[in-house]
C-alpha cells in the first residue's frame, strides 16, 4: 500500500528566517529589472557611527567623503597672488604637455594670459614671444608690391631687435616657397636695413651659410633660392657685388649642368646691376660663360640657356631690370651695404630663434619703444592724438555716408552732356572750343563722356567738318589720357558701326581718318579691323573704304604705302591685310582693288603668286570602248579664202543608217533640216574642259563656251584612242549629208 504524502506545514509569521543565499539563482525573467544601488543609511551619511562601523568597507568611506556637507568649514577666497600662481602652473602644464601642447580655447587662453601680469615671469615673456613670432610671420607672408608701404610700418611696430632671428627665419622661408616674390622681400629687407642694419646683416650671414650647405650637399633648390635672394639684395645695394662675383666664380670653376644653370639664373637677376656698378666683374663672368659654351662638356639645354643669357645681355636686360620703379623705396644716401665675403667666418645666431628669459625685459622694451618712435617719426603723445583724430575722421566719414544721396536718374550725366554740346556749338574755332572744354570740371571717371560727345556731334553734321578733327587732335596731343580714350572710342565705334546711318558712318570715318593722318590716334588701333568676308558687314566695309581713302588723300598714296609697310605695324595690320588664308587674301585684294587702292595689295599679290598651288583633282578614267574605233583630231587652223572651217566641236548629229544610230563629226556650220528632237537641242557646241572645249572660225575667233551636256556614249569612230584609219565601209557609213548651203 502506498503511504500518504505529508505536506510541509508553513512556518509561523514571526518565526526566524535564514538570510537569502546569493548562490541560489532565480529563473530568468523576460524583462530584467534595472540595477539599483541602495542608498546608505541617513545616520551614516551624516557621519554618525553605525551599528557595524568596525566592518566599513572602502566604498562606504568614499560615500561618506562625498556626501559630507561642505559648509562645515568656511573656505577663504584665494588671493590675487594665489590666482596668478595657479594660472602660471596651469599655463606651464598646458605648454609642457607630452604631446607638445594641447588646444586651448581662445577665451580660456585670453583669461590665462590676463591673469599673468608679472612681466619678469617666464610665462609672461613666453606669451609675448609667441605673439611676436605670430605677428612677424603674418606680416611677412602678407607683403606684396601694393601694400609694402603699409606693411613696413606695422613691422617696425614689433620688437625686431628681440625677434630678429624670427624675422630672418620667416622671410627666408617665405622667399624659398615663393621665389617670384623675391624682389618684394628684398625691398622689405632694404627698408629694414636702412633703420636696423644689424637685423639684415644677420639675414645676409644666414643666406651665405645656407648657400654653402646647399653647394656642399648638391641641393639645387636651396642654391637657387639663396642665390636669387642674394642677387636681389645686391640690386638693392644691401650686399656688395663682390659677394655675387665670388659665388659666380665658384659655380663656374668646375662647371656642371646644375652649377651653370644656377649661375645663369643669378646673372640674369643681377646682370644689369653688375654691368652698371662694376663692368670689369661683368665682363669676366661673361668671358667665363663664353669659354664654357665653346669648350665645356655640357648638355644642349644648358648651352641654349647660355646663348639666351647672351641675348639678354645684348638687349640690355630690358626684361630683367635690377629694381622695378614701384620697389625703389629707399634713397641712395640711406642705403647701407654689407661687405661680407663668401669665405668669412660667420655667426648665424641660431640661439636667437629660441625663447629665452630676459631679466631686463622692461628696460629693453622701453628702449625699443623709443627707437620705434624715432623710426616712425612719432612724438610723445602722438598716439593719443592720432587715435582721437582718426576717431573724429571716422565719425565725419560716417556722417557723410549717411548724408550722401545717390542719383539713379542720370541727371548729372545729362547735364554734363548738355554742357559739352553747348560749349562745342558756341565756339567758332577749334582752339576756342578746346580752351572752353578744358575749363570744365569733369567728375572723376567721366572723362570718356567728353570724347563720346565730340564724336556724336561730328556724326550729326550733314557733311564732315574739320573743326571736330582739330578738336580731337588737340586733346590727343595735350594728355595721354585723351589719346587712350580716343583709341577706345575708335574701337567701340567700329564694333557698333552697323547701327549708324550712312551719313553718320561717313563723318565718323573721316574724323578718325584725320586723327590717324596727323598721328593723334595710334595706328595700332587698326588691329580691331579684320577684313574678311565673315567678319565684316556692309557698314564696316564702307567705313574702312572711307577711312583708307581719307588717309590716302591726307598722306598721299606713296606715304600711305610706306606707313602700311612699317615692320613695327605689321602685327597690328594682319587683320586689314590677311595672309593666313588664300581665300581671305583674295577677298582683301579684291576689296582694295574695287575701292581704287590696289597699290596697297602688292605684297599680298606677290605672296599669293608664290604660294604653292593645291594639287589638281584628276577626273575619273573613261571606260574603254571597241578597239576598231578611230580617233579624229582637228586643228585650230583654218584655210584662208575658203568658206569651210574645221571645228573641234564634239556635238554629234544623229543619222539613221542601216537601222542603227551612229555619231559623226559635222563639218557644216548649220544643222541639217532632218535633225529633229534632240538634234536641235545639241546644235550649240559643248565642251568638257578648258583645253578641248573651244571652237575657232574665221568669222568669230573668240572661244565660245557651250552648256555642259550629260555624258553619252560616243561612236567608236570618235572616242577611240586607236590611230588606225577607218575602213572605207566605215567612212561611207559615217559620211554626213552636207548642209543646204554647202551643196554644190
């Protein structure tokens, strides 16, 4: 028998239960509850001893320290000295980090720098050094021809005595990266040298040492950059020309392709200065180049470079001037020349590139501030006066801009044109008109309106008046500005000549023809004309015709031909006398011949005559016919006193013989009556080409062309190439009945 199963009785509610065993795992739930931390008891948070303080773990101690109230002890605010010390420590830690420094937000950096006020401290001087380096580098990289006069005063505002190493390093690096700007950097160095020669002397020493290292290491790029800089410093008379001569002799002593190339580049840069200042050195250098060119074992490319250098010398270095006008900024009496040699012992002052603490920082800064005032011509208190003056000027400029009124209706322009028109019309002579017009107060940029009004007044006349030509001539010879405006007016008038009427077109052409004949208008303006069939219109062709006829009338045909044959004007007259295309050349020849100026086309005719003729296109070969056919030949000669004439005409006549059609040569002058249909249409003589399509008779000796006929198969007796005489039967069949007038 099975015994009954006894179920365990539940324990009472107040019975003791053992602690929960953590090893026993409960079945996993689908959504586990988040992990929650039990907050410590309030008594422990407040620091009171708990029931089990003997067994407090480390986590419990951290919680106590974290939640301990902070107002138990009142902390004192830090003093200014403590704040400065803390800021210096933080600044040092940021600069001396393992990675070489970390990024500092600008606001945080400014706050740190503002908190460091002790000028004798290393941190303050380091901040000033970094700011000086950044400012010098920015000014050097920003300089160019246009702003060099504004950049140099800003450069003198920085302490160049303290940062002379930074200045030399920055300008050498910028010049090496941008060699075309070397004249600008040399001009800047020349200005600095006139006030602070010690700074530029350090620059010259470093360039010499840099060239030595590049020459020993065979570094072509370094040698090119350093020698180019020294050459332009020599042009600015910062360096004596003996240093350049020593470098050239060193490069040409044992010539190689690279050394000769560097020497050629150096000579091109300062050749003009050497020729002017010391011709003996220049002659010796070019003699050495001549020896290398004749006897040296160098490449063809290098030989060509030397030949180009001799051509540059022959042209007197017109494309390589020593100093450009816009960079000649220092007076000759203010220039200081350094006579350092290539073999001298030189101190490059590399320690000046690195920051060092200056125990006399305040004194040195005060001395440079006084030196800066002397260089820039500033007096005591001038900064404040300048600042106040500039502020007042800015305020006045703002007020003027606020009160400025813009006229969008062009009322001022209309009034100006009306004044010019009335002035011209109220003058009786050209001199009087020019005198009145010169007294007009023309606004800046409106000078072109005067020229356009003169041209417009001239175009409105019924016939051309020389009065306007004399006014234009007078203005063109007074100032170069008016001559330039007249050239622009000629170009714009030619481009818009199709909008003009014929009478206006004629007057404008004669006006500019008068200016050209008296050399008031540059003949280079004719480059705008391109005399081709595609590039001209009827209006432009009429304009050119009247213009050339006016020139021929004023100068004479012989002088006009001489002027057009001037080699200096050749490039500008290619459009008027085109030679690029035979088609355009023929068009120009026909145009000038039609207007009675054929004498101007002699060169084009000669050129067209000597031009190679295009290859002739051969006609396709004719199909061969029967071998029993005969070819008939006729001559151009005729017998005198005879009414008959032998013709080379190929016009066939249809004759019905033996039930078939045959073609034979006709010896009659009129077609027979029995020719019907197509025979009447072929009574005119036809030809195939210029050599075999001409008929000669005693009555009409001129060649008479006939319309081209479609190809037809000829009879064997006509088109065969065989010279065998035809048989009697064939001659009997090919005999043509005589015309009515020839029957006897």
